[in-house]
């Protein structure tokens, strides 16, 4: 069955918190690039709301039904890191962030991907993130689908002459906080993921959605 997780920074309590970012407008210098030292000096922020981990086929369809009610979904994937030349891995985590919940699909424990493929092909529901072309290409061997409704906020930043185009640098420049990269090189194929991995995966998808929202409010999405 699904693993329902609600985490805060300080404990594993079941208190759900509001994790939306209230930023009325972009800072005046949002087009300029921040240095690594400037980014590293910022406070870390993580997703603090509801996380649902899907790791059985029996609950995929229900989770997709919930996601289909969203207009915009933050999108990201995680893949087991490679430390040897010539070795590759398929993505094993798919993250989709709605307004109040982030859903993580543990792909290496699923077999029926048709409901997910339907959502990823639906042009009416936007899937937003950074570096989407690479994520989509890597997903194809696992979930064959015709991409629909994808918006790469990094590409939108380039069109808007914004120098920060990565997820971490855009979060720092737009919102004034830093995303931890601690879990990036952890084992995403593990059967039982650690809490810090779940938080990392959820945060990336959540921040992708928030970046899209603030860019749209400021007429930077074309």
C-alpha cells in the first residue's frame, strides 16, 4: 500500500504544514546571477507538507486521479548515481508536486505504468521543472509516453534573459533560500527510502512548481 509521510524539519510528526511560498513579486535584481558563496550563505528550506510514496500497482490509479485535478504539477525524477564509466541506470523515482501534496512514484517497484503515461501525455495538465528534455528521454525506457504539457522553467529563464537557470540557483535568486543537495548521490533504487531522500525528492518537485508560479505571475512564461 501507499506510504503516507508528513514530515517537518524537526521531527516525523503527522502535523501537515503549509509549504507554499508567499512572494508577491521577484526581487529587483532577479535577472543577475548569484555566486556559489552567496547561495551557500542562504538558509536551507525543505518541503514541509504531505508526501505520498506510491510503491504498489494497486494504488497508482487512485493517486493519478488525485493528480489529474491539478492544473500545474512540479516535475522531477531521481536516478541511482553512476560512479563507473559505461554504467547507466533508469530513473527510479518520479516526483509530481501539486498545490498541497507531493506524490513520489517508486518506479522500480511498479509494473503498470499506463495511468502515469496518460498523465504525462495530458496537455491540459502542466508538468513544470528544469532540464525536462533529459528527464523525459531517460523516462522513456521505463514509461513509454508522448510528452504533453511540459514547461521547462530553465528554458523560460533563458528566454527572459535570467542568468540563473538551474533549480538551486533560481530558488536562491527568486526566493532567498537554498536547497540541500545532500541526498542527490544517495541510492535511489533502495527498497526502503530514507526520510532525507523523500524530503529531497519532494522539495525539488515543490520548488519547480513554485518557480513556475512566480514566473507566470511576473509574465515570464511564454
